[in-house]
C-alpha cells in the first residue's frame, strides 16, 4: 500500500493516484485477472476492486489538467489478459 499525501495541490495528489494506479495495474498484469483464491478456486484479482474508484479520481484530476490517459492503461491490461487467455486455451 502506498499512503496518499494530504491534498496540498492537485498535481501532487494526481501523481500519488497515478503511482497507486500504476502499481495496481502492474500487479494485475503480472499475476493475471484471475488468481487462486483461498480454496484454490480462481477468483478475480483483489486489486480489480480498487481500479474503478482510482480511475474516477484520476479522471477528475487529469481531465482538469488535460492529461486523461487512464484508458490506455485499461486497454493495455485487456490486451494482456486476452493474450494470456489465448495462451491458456491453446
């Protein structure tokens, strides 16, 4: 977990949010969308539950400054997931 600093300025808050976003996306990309659950059954990666809230906050901060590029991360994650799924199905 990366603790967020108090909102002193929009740019520092957006940088902190981007760092958390990047860490979560990297974790999901590395481990996969489905991970083994406590009973050994595949479950959705726990980080996925946080992405919508962080994405919403990033859009608020980045859209104001004209840098709304969060969709690129999501698209890259989906592409990586599809490639991994194709590899598992082969």
